C-alpha cells in the first residue's frame, strides 16, 4: 500500500479535483448521463407525489424548450429560390410558430450558461472551486450596462467592443481578488468568492437602486439602469429584437468554448494550469509558479463570467434592474453546467444546452400553464439542478448504480485513497 | 523626552495597551458626536480621534504593527464619522441613533445568524464544511411556518423546522460522509435543493395567497420591571423568546464544545480523524450527529426569522443570511463567542442599514455589503488570522 508522502490528517479520500481527474481517466459520458437521468427521475417523482402527471409535465417542458421544433417531420415550405414547392424537411421551418421563438430563448440562456459554466470549469481545471461565477457575471453586467448606456455618440463596433472588453476585465478583476488571496495568504477561494458574490450583489443593488449612481435618469422611482444605446447593442440574427432575439453573442460563446479548449490544451499557460490542478505540489516541484497560476486561472474564469454578463446586457436585456440582480442565478447554474459537463469544452456546451433548455422550458414564458404551473416548474428546475450537483459529486453512488465500476476503470484506484464499496 | 511620553512611561503601559487605548479613543471620537453626548462641534471628534491616531502611531513605532495600524484606521474612521455626525441635523441623528432600539434591532437581526453560525460551528468543528447553512435556514423558515400553521402552535412550528433542517443536513451528511462527495459541491446542491423544495411546496400548499396572516407567532418575553428603565427597557424589555434562547444556546454550545468529552471528540474528529478513530471515537457517528445538529440549529434560526419575526414566509426569504452566518463563523474563528460577536456586528450593520435610509436610500443599501467586506478582510489575515479546523472539508475513509 503506497501512502502519499505528505499524508493529510486523516488520510482523506481524494478531493473533488482529484476525483475529477480520475473520472477523466475513467472516460465516457456515462456518469453525467446517469446523473442527469437520476435527477430528472427524482424530479418526476416529486411531480407525481404532488398530484401531477410527470410524463405530461416533461412533455410540456420539452415543448417549452423549443427543441421540439426539430423532429417534426413533414412537408414544409422552405424558401427555395424561384419556386413555391413544399419540400420534405425534418423540421418546421415556419418561423412564426411558437417553437422557434422558444428555441431562440433557450439558445439565449445557453449562451450565458456556456460562459458561466466555462468560468467555473477553468478554475476547476486549476484545482480551484470558483463559486463566484454569479458575482463575476453581475460585475460584468454592471460594467456592460454602464458603458453601453453612456457615450451615445461612439462608433457602433467600437462601443460594443469597449463594453465587452471592460466587462471582461471587471469580471477578471473580481475573480482575481479571490485568486490573489488564495495565492498570497491561502484564503480558501470558496469563502472569498461567496463573499465577493454578495459584494457584487449589493454594489449592483446600490448602483441601480433609487438614488444610485447608475440609475436611469428618466424615472427615478424605478430602480433600474439606463437603457443601452443603439451603438452599444449586439447585432441580432434570429427573431424579433423587440421580443429578445438571438444575438451574435451565441457565436461568441461557441468561440469561447474553442478558446477554452485551446488555452487549456495548446498553450503553456493551460499546461501549467492543468498541472497545478492535477497536483499542485508536483507542479511546484516541477518549477511551475503555483501562486501565479491561481491568479491567472481565476482571472480567466472571471473573463468568461464577465463576458457572460456583457452578452446578456448587450444582447437582449439592454438594461439591468435591482430585481434582475436579485433573482438572477445563472452564475450558480454555471456550477451545475461545469460539473455535469465534466469541465471539458464539449461537455460544458452540451450541459449548457441542457440547462438552458430546462430553465426556459420551465419558465412562465415557455411552459404551458394548463399542464403544469410554471411557478412550480421553476422550483422543479432548481431541484433538478440541485440533484445533478448532489449526484455529480457522488460518483461512487452513481457508478454503483451503473454497477460497472471495475469495467470503466475506477476499480483500479484501490491504491492510496480507496473508496471501498459504494454506500457502505 | 516629551512630557506625554514621560507620562506614558510612568504608567508602564506597553505599546499593545496603548494601541488598544487608541482603538477605544477612535470609537469614542465617533461616540461623542452621537446622542446622548452629542457634541455638535466637529473639533471634539477630531481631537479625540487624533489622540487615538497618535496612540496608534506610537505603538507602530514601538513595533506593534497590526494593532497599531488598526488604531490608526479606527481613529481616522472615528474622525470621519464623528465629523459627519456633527454635520448632520440633530433630528436625523436622533432618528438613527436611539441606542435602546438599535440594540434591540441588532439582536433581532443577529439571532438567526447566531443560531446558524453555532450550528455551522458544530459541523465544521467535526470536519464537514457546511455552506448549506443558507438552505437549512430557508427550510427552517418554510417548514416552521408550515408546522406553526398546520398544528396551530409556534412550538410545533419550531419542532417541524428543526426536523426539516435536520433532514436536509442528513442528506448533506450522507453525501459528505458516506459517499465522500465534495462537501462544497454537496453544500451548494443542498442550498439549491432547499430553495427548490421550499419554493415548490410553498406554492403547492399556499398557492398565490401566501402563508396565512394569523400564524401563531413565537411570543416576546416582557420583563415587567424593565419596561420603564431608559436604555435597558428599549433594548431588553420586549425581546423575542428565541433571542433569549440564542443566549442560552451560546453558553451551552461553548460548554459542550470546550468543556465536555463530547466537544473534545467533535474537535478531535475535525482536527485529526485518524487519531480520533484510533482511540475508539466513531468518526462517522460524530460527524453525522454534528452535521444534523447544525442543520437543526440553522433551521431554528430560519424559523425565528419566519415564525418569530416576520410572521410569514416568502420564497428565498433568508436572502443570503446563511452565508452571513458562515461569514460570522469564520470571522469569529470557529468559536461560539467569536461567532456571536461577529453575528452582533453583522446584525448591527443590518439594523443600521435600515436606519441609515433616513440619510440616503442608496448608501444604506451599500452598507449591507459590510459583513462580506469585513469577512474578506478577515480571511485575508489583516485582522488576525482565522484558522479553520485542520480536517475541514476532507472526507474520511475508514480503514
């Protein structure tokens, strides 16, 4: 039995990060899939227990996501040049229907969730648990709405670029505080990022609240910011901009996924970040400046989250109210996205789509209220999200349910910290 | 040698003592500008504050850095606030600073934090991180209201709240202890679970109407003789039962944690579980019990908020108080009286923020960020270092 050289008190089982590394080796999409299935199954039980039909409920949620727009085979009109023929096509191309509208809303949420998910993931790959995605998101949003609603005369491209850049920097700055504290005095990043979340929350409530410095000048009774001016808005490409159309931020988020992958897997910085994440002591021994990587990883995390805030503000929200800040939890959903997506670019993208669809499908806008009350459904989403988080952390249980721990390689980890038997 | 220094020398005061005096002077600088002293001349806080700063600098030059700079900071702050207070109108000052009411209000806001922070202390001292205090408080708030409503008794409300909080804590404990899941992920999950479950059942049970208005409330304790005493009457004359219980809890928690074998076991398990196991302490049992207890206490804090203070429930009504309680726990260095002092400080900042609205709505809002900023400063090690239990957050596997 090979003990680790520096055994922590109590020969603890592997930390979350070590487990994550193990699961990367274990490979496969099995764990996240089962996790999501358990969560949805238990959510269904709650729905059943409270006297609703889970199948009809989930069907209504599915319809609310807009994803039902695909999978509707039939003859639809598509604008083939020079003809009026109806062509067999695998989705309904009638863009005025409800489904495509719902889909744009789902994709809007996906956009932000990709970014807040990446914010959590990037730090996680460096062995840090950035629970402050929410605060960094809000900070980015505050700065974006501030820049976007001032300097009306600026050239369009420049204005948008400046707003995004400053929002990213603001998010990075907030996150870097936690990174710096971790690097210099070893303050636990979970504690510091929680505190920073609430600081951002109250700063936002102050800035847009009544009498606050960034409150709108039109109606001082309403605690909301000024509107983003025309030159500060992101171009939209799908849907009616009056009704929250899909904006180019969607592609920015997809690009962010690529950037995330490239930084982590194709740069020196990414190599160092991952090395610190796998084993900070070994990384230090190998000559990597661990403290600096903590700061960089947090700052890059903050860039992603701040970018998410900017996307929402410049893309469809165009203003930020105290209430928006207080009810927003998209940064927290980012934690579930990151963990379900196993902190990989592809995983985060897919998990963001899942949660974006779930949040939109259970929203007042998306869900058919005759089937299931949306007020309940919003809370159902929270429960499913919570269950995902619970089970994604408890890989022992999930894999025991799968019943094939040995087959996918976790059984080999009997060496130092062995998780003997599931749920003993 | 100047006469002042000579006097100080004759007193045989070390620099630490002088620095503490400086801090007191800084606070006094502000205090003199407030009622009942209420000096209206800005020179009073200025002079007293400067004296405090001088003490601080003197201490710094004698090598007491941290405390000395603390005195300088407090002195400067005292001057600023004191001068501001002399500038404000007397009536406003009297509205904001009526000490008795301020103390009572501080205790009201501090009590939920005290319950949750003491609960958190049990959990974290036994080695299980509990960032789920928020969710457990919220569950206590909802199930307290539900129990009080359905059984038509506030005592049953408290009981149901404690059971509900204990159940959420058991889930956290099971995932953290047996499944060795990451405790922070698990805690976050419990927070969301509580948010979802309470929101779901709140709407399922009460619909759009909200919780009933005639909810049986936790009674206030009227102390008959105290009512007409000037300061004490306002401060302690009519406190809620739960506030007095929080004082009792504080003492009991201190005694249990530091003066009994049970407390020793809890701390041993949190510091070095392997060693504790070796001498025959069941790590799992202690951790399960501690985490469950923490959930019950946090839920009682939430129940006080809903059944005792507000008299109703609304979705996410704890609004981050669980995290402030966590902050109080850290700020108080994982000790009951420290956590209580921090809870009082944070309670006072909440109480003040409502009153400061007299001056400026927006500034009062910003004031609510104070607990978080202070905690950030505390974990950064500027005001003493807060050191968590050695094994907190590490799952333990039996051998």
